[in-house]
C-alpha cells in the first residue's frame, strides 16, 4: 500500500524567502510522485512530477522537488517566494506498475501563506 | 490537446433534491476518469473511478452514484441530497500513471 504524509498543514513565509514544503511517502515499489497546486475555488494544477528519470525535478512557477529514496522524501522548494504562490499544495504518489486505473494517493495538503 | 470540462461551477440545492454533475474529456480516448470530493478544510477524497464505459468502482459507500454512459463522459448523481454532501467536487482524467488532469470543480452547497 502507498501513502503520503505532508508535514505541516500550514506554512507561512515572507515574500522573497525560501519555500520548503515537506512530503514523505511510503511505497513498496519505486513510485511516481507528484506535486499539485490548488488556488481558491479552482481545480488542482500539476506543478511537477517524478517518473524515475532525474531525481531533481523542475516544475512550473520556479518550483522544484528532489526525490530522495534514502529518506523517502519528495520535498517541494522555491528559492524566493512570491505573493502569487499563496495556495494549497498537495503531494501525491502512484504505483507505476499498477494496471488500468492508476489511483493516485494524495496527501492532506499544505496551505502556503506569503507575508508581505 | 486534451481538455476536461466540468459543470456547473457552483450549485445550491435543497436537502432531498436530486443531483447531477457532468464531466467530459476531449482530445483523448479511453481515459481513466475520477470523481473526488473536497470538504471544507480537508483533503481530497476519492469517490469513484472508471476505466471504461459502464465500469464504475466506488471507493466510499455513500449517498452518491456515478455513471459513464460514453467513453469521455462521467456523471456524478444523487437521488436525495444530504447536508453532508456539500463540498467541492472535482473530476479528473488520467492516462496510465502519468498524473491526473483536473477539471475546474463544482462548489455544491446543500441547504
């Protein structure tokens, strides 16, 4: 079985500061990992995904995440926060070997607030 | 390119009334389709998924049902809404395991 844990339901950083959103996963097989962003009253948008290629994955809006197998982590970072980054962020995991319906397991989400 | 359409965007319904939310996908064939619900302040709960026409799997027993009458159409229904059915409903599609593409969501308020 797979699972995802997002540490911290709410993270607040100052504009221009480093953004670090933590995600740890549990999987019995090498996983695919994803980060999604959700703005208020909107659907989820894919930020980036890890599919067993490069361990450092670059996404949209200046975000990146590093897959660390030894730590079972896939933390999301951005060097300098912008006010427009305020949103809810979801980490997710799936089993690439699963047949047909590839259910993705989502974490509980982390709300990112940006202080002026 | 693939697009996913979900409607309506907002809906206010009285308790005991029926519900029908529709989701359609364009630009792909035989997608896996999903319905999620997001209650206020909570994460995403998978309600139903479908791997093909007429094939529905339910993740959580509840007051809702789903149908897939056509390859790229996924419908979420209820015969009688409850207050607890309020939430933000999201449709999504995927091909294999390369992540989901989500619709813009429907905000349902049951009053």
